[in-house]
C-alpha cells in the first residue's frame, strides 16, 4: 500500500526546535582601512531579547 505523504506543516512540527531561544540579526558598523564604513551582520540566537546589549560579535 502507498504510504501517506507528510505535509509541510507535519514536517515542521516534527523538527525539535528550542522554543526558548529567539533569533535576531545583529548588524555592526566598522571602518575599513580605506576609511569607508562597512557593515557586518550575523544571525544569533539569544535566550531573551533583553540580553541583546551583551552580545559581542567580531569579524572573522
């Protein structure tokens, strides 16, 4: 017999996601060697939105 296919919603429910973390995009501006302003962005997960000030991202 044919197996019933999963819907997209069923697949998403099946994933084990940590609901206690919040994904945020952190954008940091810095000056290059030429003196122009460049932006560095990174997505990070934090336990609480009030902890955003303590995030430290560096260029790598």
